[in-house]
C-alpha cells in the first residue's frame, strides 16, 4: 500500500504522518516513512539545492527537472523496494506536488507535467493521496516559525519566502487537482486540532481499506 500526503506549507503533515505510522503499526503492518524531495541518497543533495534560500535564481524549468530527478531516484531505489518487501509506504509529498507547485504555482503546463511525472514514477502511482487543506496565512505562519525554531530558515526557506499570493494559488491548485482526481485523492480540513484531523484521516484510510480489502 502506497499512501502520499500533500498540502501547502504548515498543514501539520509530518505530525499526522507519525500518527498514521503508529496506526498502521497497531494493525501489525510494517511501515516505511519517506519524503520528497530528499528520500534517497542522491535526493538529499538535490533537496539542499532545491530548498536553500540563496538559490532564488533557479529557473522554473530547472526546478522542475530537479524534482523529477529526485522522484525517479526515489521510486527505483527506495519506494519500489519497500513496496516489494510488503511495507506500507507513507510518503510526505510526491508527484502531485509537482503538478501543483510547478504547474498551478509557477505556471507550467499541467498536461506536460503529468506526462513527465509518468516518466519519473515509471508506473508506480499512489493507492491513495491525502491532501491536508488549510488557510495559507495560518499555514505559512506555522511553517516559518518551525523553520526558525529548527534553525533552518536559510537552508529550507526558499518556498516559505514566496508571497502569500503564490501560496493561495497552491491551495487552490490542490483543491482543483484533487477534484479532477477524486478516485485517488481525498481532501481533509487541517484547521482543527491534530487529534481531530487524525480522526478524519483515519476515517479516510478505513473507507479506502474497506473498498480494497
Ligand atoms: P519541505 O520542507 O519538505 O516542505 P513541507 O514541510 O511543507 O512538506 O519542502 C519541500 C518544498 O518543495 C515545498 O515547499 C514544496 C516543494 N515541492 C515542489 O515545488 N515540487 C515538488 O515536486 C515537491 C516534491 C516539492
């Protein structure tokens, strides 16, 4: 089972992913947690390039190919082997981030992005994608604060430094893209407390399990 998590900055994705890991482990499953960018050894290097605030001059096309390179490496070296071993794979961001950030955010053609994603994922699409939705003003405040607390404002702050209008486009992009792909993508309101949000995600996971079991 391959589940991905998406959303703008500061939705509380990582907190929820940890809770979901515990939930699957309580069902006796082996869980493998991973993320993009940076889920493989080579990807760790690409992540540094992609997120450092000094790299504001990266062009949208360069950015796109770096994310796709990260994904191609991640799929073949990390995700596919974990799925073959029978793990539940939980991935923090995946191909939908490219459609939404590089497409709806940077203005690249989403049809072309979908084709390029097909090349990068090489047939391996998530079984389910959970999109955490929150007002960008709230999300951005949370994410900026977290980067400062973690001492990563410079190393990881390139996207947080974007204007609110960019983050609003990203949020709208996720909602549009999720509606177009409603067979695989589920939107969950992330404005409630972490426990309440987790209950909503659990209901989505259980509904998905009952459909596929
Ligand atoms: P990260 O610190 O992992 O963000 P978060 O904690 O919000 O998940 O940074 C990843 C950034 O990269 C995030 O701003 C979204 C962006 N991104 C893209 O623009 N395209 C992509 O394909 C991916 C995977 C991420």
